[in-house]
């Protein structure tokens, strides 16, 4: 059994690491934002890419292993089916995707239920709360159609609920660094950058870290790399095709939402 001082030391170190990671990434994001919108969006996408690996290994049955080729093919097929549905019904697709994302995010964040929902609703609705117009414009560009105002209002209300829960959670545990960083990001940063940061800091990194604590980093890398690297290269290729104008942004967005969805759906959703 760990002695009390050793336990205290360990917690102090984790506390320091949490603060350093949260404020380090927030500062990096603030610098990108100061450099301009292009840099902000690029870093936001970078956060999403860096988070790919947390879902790139098969981690359902208490073990961690690489996806087999057939698993990966089935995954891509399911992702393409969701992308096609997304193109056919963009607003319904986005609504379902955001609902699933909030559900998925609250599974992973640390802390009690209050803090987990505070994080999830902030990540999904925080930008709509603080920067409704800018967020609506981004969604409109991704969907290729204007976003109805009542829809944005509902998302902003979800973000407002996230803020209220965050204040309550921080009242109980004032050093919830990553929650503070996520709220600050959605209030101050470009919505793509804010959401990318929140996704990485509150979801992907803690999940990845938990896998590494359990199985060791070398095992995590061995299991995740065969799918994470092609997925990252694929996403970078899609971004490049959009930049040079040979892939419409709406298609790229449908692919991004589509490819993320099987990862969410293969989790135990009832928790
Ligand atoms: C709010 C918001 C966004 C939402 C992104 C989400 C909700 C991503 C979810 C990813 C998941 C769930 C990954 C799986 O682990 C965008 C599109 C960046 C545009 C800017 C505002």
C-alpha cells in the first residue's frame, strides 16, 4: 500500500502536470490565434489529428490490440455510410453528431458527473454560447447551408448549461485546470481551435494516458500506430485537397464527421 506522503507527492505531481498541460496548450493556442485565423484553424485541426490515436486501437475487451485489416475496412465502410447520410441530411446529421459527441465526451473526462457534463457541454456548445455568429458561420460553411437561428439558440443554451455546471464543479474543486482551460478557450478562441483544444485536453489525451498507464506507452504505440498514421495522413490529404480546391469543404466535413462516428458508436453507450 502506498504511504500517505508518497500518495500526496504523487497527487501533487499529477496536479502540476495537469496545470502545465492545460495552460501550456492554452498559451500555444492563444499564440496561434494571435498569428491569424489560418494558424488558429490549422492548430485546431492539429489538435484533432493529435487526438486520433486515442481511438485507433481495439480497446473493447480489457485488452489493447491493433485493428485487423477487416476491422479497419468495416470501420471505413461504416464511416462512409455516415458521411453519405450526412451529405443527404446535413442538419439532422450535425444534430446527431453533436449529441453523440457530448455523450462520448462525458464518458471520458475526469472528475464526478457534474465536472464531466460541464466539460462535455462546454466542448460542444461553448463556442455557440460565447461566439454564436462565428460558430453559425463555420457550421454553415461545413454543411453548405445556413443554420437556423433557433437551432443555434438551443446549442448556445447547451453551452450555457455547461458554463453553469462548470462554475458549480469548479466551486467544489477549484483546480480543475483542464475545465478552466476549456471554458476559457471557447470564450476566447476561434471555434475550431477551441473545440480542437477541448477535444484533445479533456478527451483524447486523458483516454490515451489512461491506456498508457494500463498497458505502457510502447504497447499503445504498437497497437495504435498502424491505424492512427494512415488516418492522420488521410485527414491531411483531405485538408490539402480542400485547400487546393479539388474537394468541396462540405464533402470533407461529411467525411470527418462520418469517420469519427463509428469510434463513438463502438463505445458502451449506456454508461
Ligand atoms: C462545436 C464545433 C465543432 C465540433 C466538433 C466536434 C463536436 C467534434 C467531435 C469529435 C469527436 C467526438 C471525436 C471522437 O472522439 C467544429 C466542427 C470543430 C466546428 C466548430 C464548432
